[in-house]
């Protein structure tokens, strides 16, 4: 078995476990002659730019919310606030940068 096949096998196992966690809230760990199970209250969030490309079984486990795109004014306002808050750039300078 090549490394790629091993990777695909592990990915399939992890994918099944994560689907099980999403459906039941049960996370199980299997090791040599040992099994550990935990019941968890889980919240799983995901985002995508194009939900049409996601697999149908995955989409059935999520609520899809479509958001309208930002207007240019909204984008500039957010960017100016982030530059001011995170980088310490004054708002008038940040606004100049955006235009």
C-alpha cells in the first residue's frame, strides 16, 4: 500500500468519525484493545464561498445561510476600523490607503 492510499484510508476514517460526531455528539477513540468514548455537546461551523461544490451528504448536516456581499462603503468602513484597531493607523490615513 502506498502512502497516498494510506492517506486516503485515514482521511475516510476521520471523515466518518467527524460525521458521527456531528450526528450523535459521540466521539470515540480506538486503540489496541482499548476503546474510549466521550459524549460531547458540539457546535460545528463551516464556511464556503460556493456551497454548490460541497457534497450533498455534508450539506444535509448544516443549515446553509446565504449572506449578501459587502458594498464598497461597508468594506472600506470595516477595513478602516481594522487598520485603526489592529495596526494603530489613524482613520483618515487608513481611509486614504483604501482609496
